């Protein structure tokens, strides 16, 4: 007999990426039907590994593995935080991803062939002819300089959140929590935390400014080292790495959200979504 979903709902939302979200305030839960098929045991395992180090609501997989039920959290939005608190939260996220990457490296060393470390050619990852096709000289200049410094990185892939949106984070008394993060994807360890720096800049310009000025270097440097990007940090290289953190997942064939067909589409979207052209004043 087929198992049927049984729950009440105070509100139903149809997200832009498909599926359905049911809010059950009585049970304090959010039930998500993603619409891409069943949640595999491997996806569930990756989410649990990720959540061992990175804060997210408790969850269960139910109803023939077609539904994810998460704890419904109440807290502050990033726009409600002071500049100091926002930078502190971002710093904690960077530290958590560093610990996750170190765990994956240790696991790989124990299991031999299961190592998640691999060489990545950034030119190939971004797409053939990517830089040559970039029309915005402001963005092209910084990424070009970075690729001249380091075009191949030996990076650590980790289970990772897939959306940098400031709306996908809740700040409670116990700290930050990423919500609506299923499935997690394998990405270089620096991609999601630094993507968050850019994504949150829409509401917290001070966080982005602090990153560019080196205020977060104490937590960013270990994250970059474990990601194979142990380069000298300047305002220019920090900005380039930030662009790289956004570009890699957005241009990936495995992107669940902002998959772009051409560099022009990507940078047009980048200007709208992240308002990074405002950073010209820093240079």
C-alpha cells in the first residue's frame, strides 16, 4: 500500500525552483516536496555529514522518501543584525566549513580512494573561453588576475549549501541556521561561505567591506588554505576569490538555481543579484 502524506498546513508556498512547501505551525515544522523524485539515502547521508559541522534545522525524510520535514525556526534575518554581529556570524560560518573540509580530508586519508581532494583547472571549471567572453572589464580584470596567480587548485570537496540568498538563513540565540538547503551539493569548501559574504552584502555592506579590507582574514585564510587557494590576500585578490565563489556553482552543470548559459548572462545576473558593481568605489 502506498504511504500517503498526512499533515496539516497553515500556508502553502510554490517556490521558484519547483515543488511545494507546507508550513505547519502547530507542529513547528516545514514540509518540503522538491518534485525531483525521491530523496536518496546518499543525499540524506551527505546532508547529515554537512549538518554535523554547519548549522541547519533538524530534519526527517518521510512518505516514501518524497518529503523532507524540517524544524520550523524563528529568529532574526541578516538585515536585522548589527554590522559587528553580521561579521561575527560570517566568521563562524567560515570556521565551520574549514572544520568540515578538514574532516573530509581526514576521512579521505583513512579510506584511501574515498578522498574528496582533487585538482581543479579553474579555466575548465568556468568554461572554455569564459574570460574572453566577459564584457564587463571590472569583473574580468579581477578574475583574470586571479587565474594568472593560480589557475589550478588542489581543493577539498565537501557537502555544501546550494543557495547564497540571505533569505535562507535564520539567526537564533544559538547562532545561524541555513534553511531550505536540500539537497546539499559537493563543492569546494570556500564556495558556499564566501558566496554567503557576497549574498548577504545586499543587506550588510559592512560585511563585504570588512571582508575586502581583511577584517575576516583570521578565519578566511584557513578556509582558503584547506581549499587549495593559499595565495597572498590583498583587496584585489579577495574580490577575485569572491567572484570565483559565485561563478563556480552558478556556471556549473550541477547548479540547482542560477545556471547560466553564457558569461554575459552570468554577469548581468551578478550585477542585479549581488550589487557588486557598488564595490568599484573600493578600488
